[in-house]
C-alpha cells in the first residue's frame, strides 16, 4: 500500500500541475488528436506507403501492405567509436525479431548524432555538446515524421543523447515508447586511482604515458563509463520515470540478461502498440517529472539534469523550475555514494541493491509517486523488484529490502545526508547550482578573492605558470549558452584540486557547465543571467571578495559592482563546425529554463 505522500512532494506536484495547466492541456490535446486507432500507415496514400516499404525485405513488405500489424520505429544513436553505443550494433535485428514474434513489425526509422563529452573536454568541439541535445531532438522528430509508426524504441545512452531523444519523442507523444539501454562497462581501474593520477599529471609528477595508461584502464570496454555522470544519471532517470523496463538500467553489455531484456523491450512496445496503451506523452506527466527530480537528488546525480529535466518537462507542456528542485532537495535525502560522490562505481551500486532498493525506500517514505503510468504498465512498485534470468526468460522477484553495502547505498532511515545531492544557490551574482554531494562538508563554504578568466585555457595557463596561489574563487565567465554553447569545464577540476590539497580555500563560479563527473571543488555552475548577456559576473574584477556558501544556499560579491562597466568579450566561432550553430547561440534560453532554443524567445 502506498504511504501518504510527503507534503512537500505533494505541494511541488500540485503547483507544477497548476502552473502548467494551460501548456499541459494544449500538449495533451495535440497528443490525443494524433492517437487514431489502427496502423498509422493506413492513412498514407498509396505512393507514400510504397516509398515506406520499398526497401523492406519481401516478408516485411507483405506485413506493411497488410495494414494490420503495428510498425515499430527504431531510432538509434549507434556508432562504433563511443563505448556506450557500440553494443547497439546488433540491437535492431534482435528487436525486429522480438517485435515480429509479438505480432508486429519494425524498421530502423533513423539515426541521431552521438558525441562524447569525455572526448571533447577542453576542445572546441565541446562548444557543440549542449546544442547537440536539440539537434538530436530534431533528428528524432525527423525519423518519426513519416507517419509510418505505431510505437518507438529509442537506442541511446549518454549525455545529451537521451534528453534529446526524449524531447523529440515527446513531439510524437501519442506513440508508446521505450528506451532500450546498453548498460555500463564492467569495472576497471578504481575511480579514486584514476583521479589521483589525473591530479599528479596536473602537478607534473607523472608523464602523459602514465596518464593515458590510467585512463585506458578505466575506460576499457563496451558500455557506459562506470562513474555516476550524465550517462548513468540518464539511465537511472529513464527507469524511475517509467521509460525503461524494470531492472533494465545497470545490466552489463554482452550478458544473457542484457540480451533478454532487449528482447523483452521489443515485445513490450509491440504489446502497447497493439493495445493502444501508455503513449509517452501520458507517461511523462507531472508526477513522472517529480519522480525524476527526486531520483536525481536522492542519488546525487549529474548537474546537467538541472538543464535537461527542465527542457524535457517543457517538451511535455510542463513548466519545471529550479525552485521546484530546491524545495524537493530540502526533504529528499542523499542515499548513494557513487563516484564522484564516493569511491564506488555504478556496478557496485547495482550489486548493493541498486535502483530496486532506492525506489523501494523512497516509495515507503512517500517520496515518490507510485500510481504513475509506466511502459511496464503496472505502476512504480514493479521497479522495486529484482530482475533475473530463469530458463532464458526474464523474471522479477522479490529483491533485497535493505542495502547490501551501506558504504555505497542506504535507505531513507539512515541516509548519507538528510537533504539532496544538488542545491540551487542565489545572491547578487545571480542563480546557480552546486553538486554538494561531491564536496566534503569542510569545503562547502569559501570566502576568497576573485580571479577572473574569460577562457578555461587561461586558468590552466595561470596554474601551470604558478601564478595561482593562496585562497581564491575562480570566476570563469562568458561560458553560457549565448556565449559559446555552455561547454563543460571538467578539465579545471584537477588543477583546482591541487590548490585545495595544498591547503588553500578554493571555489569556482561559472556560467558554464562542469561535467556530471566533476566533484571535490566547490563549484557554483550554470550561473544565470550569464555574463555575455550582461549578468553580474561580467562586472567582477580580480581581487573582489566573493563568498560561495552551499550550506546557506548563497553566493555573492561583497562590494557593490552594479555601477561598473560590463566586461564583454567576443568569441571566434569558426572551425570545428561551430559556425553552423550561430542561430542556436543567438536564441538559446537561459540555464534555468533548460538552455534550449526550442523554449525561448531568443535574446538577440
């Protein structure tokens, strides 16, 4: 039986519903108008339909002409360069067979780009990363635009790919839709050891060969990276929001259970299409959005989702704000310690009980909505069970009610912290986000002189030259969506970590992003309004005393800087494809509205 919903969860959900009443009603009206029964291709003209099956195998042509079986779209982010997406190479054939066996047919409707923030860190290509989310959304919409499909299977894992695919799929909210995950790679070099080598390289204590050996031992096989960055946060959120099958998230690639879950996904979406059930626009409602926020906070997930969840919600007609996240964070306890918030990786988290234990304890304390529509079709309680393989079939059995390793995973009764892993902060420098779960308590409040940089490479150069010393708040500005696409600044973590380890009080304030894997250093990120649009950061100068206090939820400059002249810079956006994204930079919304050009009136 579902316990009484926590009053704050109830209040946030209620105000979200009230605030979004008009936009959600309009969205659902469009979705329901598109939900005519019968195969969608039956409404195509003969020439249109003939184009749709011209390249299909002979047996599939008959099914497509027959206008009886549902046709399932497979949209894939496969490429063989990125480890997380390599496993998808064989998924389409597996899924097609599963769909056929369940009474449907399937076609690969299209592909979406998939870039890796890990590869582009510190490079010009990183300036395309955030905007690739909206490109992926459009690519997903193009794939589904042919009116040939009655359901969707989305093959995507990492950073901007899952949010982008979800935003695109919500434009076709009348279709039942499942994400089909690939799972994390097996554990390699421990994350703490990798971080140590990175920091030693920053200090010049080890050479590039030693650094590359450590990185290659950590990122060593197919599957997602094993730390709790954006990729694994994506996977966790899709499960808690009901868009994965129960227990599908953290099963390693190449295992019999992974294969069986892929087959089950094909069968399940076909069942939903045949029955006309669980369209994605109905699954992603206000309760599902709140559940996603709670799961993010409870596990100390990626800061990138303070952008993505806002944008995803808006795609479903739901107006989520940072204030909602801030209020939820006051009552949602931190239940996981996964790198960078601890030394364990996601495989250790899964072995300790993983999502089944996390969902169970949150439900038992009224911190999640249980009565939600899911792709599994049976509410969120099913996601508390343990998924196993019995005689080649997926079964879900009663799993552990308690953590099997309390150094990695805990329940609400004995959390790592009584509030969430992310915190919204504000003051006379604007509003921002701090990942408090990754920062030791003694480092969560810093008051120090500002050192201002307009480019991350300038900060790294100053560190290498030895001109960064003493306590400091690094102000790295002109890194917002309008400035240069809001790149991640993860490359700064090792250098600032060295300064902190030398005993200095160190923080960073930026209108850019830090990686979902960043930690250790107190970082006020996603600061809005951004400097390039005249936000307060453009008036801070070297030596200004700045306080960043995550515990108090504030950050501010001690002097009155409002009358100062704005320090603005120009960027060169030629090369690496950046010139193609001028319109996106010109019309991107602010960070607290999702940093998307879909949901913004622009700022030119």
